[in-house]
């Protein structure tokens, strides 16, 4: 069965209603085969993903860049359904970095509009409340427009008592910025005499990261074919398994996700031992 799932090709048929139907049937069979392989395997408790390729997805189709971001935002709902159905307890999405503020002003503005819209949708999303998903935004939230900050506060407040799953949204986030902010907090505690220099260790630093209290990601996925972390969870990903796939984020399918989980399950995690 595993060999079948590994080597089954998804044929590139001409576009037509019949061809699309055939393609859909084959993909459905492949999806079920993959799920059979992974469903009883070890799932990452915390999965982090870099949502990359929105702009290239739009360019490839002759669309405005902001439409690529819109499609990417819509894909998040599908992905969360897949992840939570697989029993993954914590998901962290990298949606907007501190460096992304340097993109064209109109593009950043459209992304901020989408952020407000999606955080607002959380308030009325039945699946979020049914599955008790706690929402947390991580990053330099103060850099975001006030309307985005307000939407984040509403989403976090509405889910603050949930404890079954957690969704972290890295927005206005930078891995180096996170470490700098942690160092500043620790330095202030040393300055005020709350702690001494010898109290500083890895655990103390972890307690001052944006992800304090959350296990490090077991698996980090990046879409679009780029093979780098781009500053994402630099401290936390020291022993994470990394998986890079060629598909642009808005085009990601359940098949692509199942493949990532299958690869994760096939690896031996030794943590340097």
C-alpha cells in the first residue's frame, strides 16, 4: 500500500469536465491511501507552517497580488480542518513578517484588511468554538494598525478559556525580533533585581518568548519551493523536522499535507543524541 501511494502519478490530463472528474477520482483514491498510512502514526503535537507563495500564485494566473493573499487566507480554513482532524493540538501559521512591512503600501493595506476580516470571522466560526480552539497572535503586535490589534484582542478574548487546541498566528513576527524582545525583558528583570545573571538559562529564555508555555514545533512546513525558515521560530525550531513542498500555499491540497505528515512519521527524531 505504501509503495502504491509513493509512486501513484496524478496524471496531467487536458482540462475538460471529464478530465477534471477523472483527476478528482484519482486524487480521492490517493488521499484515502495516504490517510490509511498515516492515521495511526505519530502526529506532531505542534505543527508550524510558513504560508508562502501567495504572490507567485497570483502572478501565475495573471491576477492582482492581493487576490493571491485572499486565496491564501481562504486556504487557512481548509488547512486547520485537516490539522485538527489529524489530532494536531497546536498549529502556528506564519502569515506576516516584520520585513513584510517593507512591501508596497497597497499590498500591505490589503493584507491588513484581510487580517481584520479573518480575525472577525473567528468570532462566528462554529468549528473554532466547537473544538475549543484558543487563538493567540504572536509578534510585535504593536506595529500593526489599531484596527488589526482590536480584531486580534476580540478573537483572543472570545477564545481565552479554550484549551483543547491552539492556533497561533504569527503576524508582525520576526524570529530575531522575538529573541531581542526576550533579552530586553530578561535584562530588565536583572536590572530590577528580580533575577540574577546566573538565573539565566534556556528555560528562562523560553519563558520570555512569544510562544511561552507552548511545546516547540515538531514539524515545520514551508510551501512554494523555498527552502529556508526566513526567521520563523528560530529558537523553537532547533530540533524541528523541516519539510519543504513545491506547491504554492493557496493551491495546497490535503494530499500535500498528508505527504508531509507521512514524511515526518518516517523520520527518526534523535534531538542530537
